[in-house]
C-alpha cells in the first residue's frame, strides 16, 4: 500500500497540469462556440435601441429617414422629361 501512495504522489503534479490544460481547452472551445452568438445578440440590441432613439427623437419622417431624401412618391422628384399626368376619374371638366 505504501508503494501505491508513493507513486500516486509522483503522478499528482503531472495530472494537475493535464487537468489545467483540459480546463483551458474546454473554456477556449466554449468561447469559440458562444462568442459569435453573444456578439450577435449585443449587436441586435444595439440596433433596436438605435431605432427606438431615432423614432423617439423624430428623425424619421414618413417612414423614411430624413437623410435619405423624399423619394419618388406623390410629391417627390421626377426624372428629366417626365410630365405630370392628370389622374382625375371623370373626363368632363
């Protein structure tokens, strides 16, 4: 029994370093697995907060951001040479 205890004391520092490397390896693999998802969730939350702030501060007008321009809706810009059509339902004036 004494021989077994002596050999166990000799192997203890070796196994301790193996356990440390195993723990480091599993933490590294866990970080590689979870970090992209955590970053995606943080980015998504940031975009959500940004959109809420833009809406609350009134920087959004008519469903489009004010820095994108008016668009080509009912009163928007028209290309060169485009004439405005008369869109009345009746043909008599």
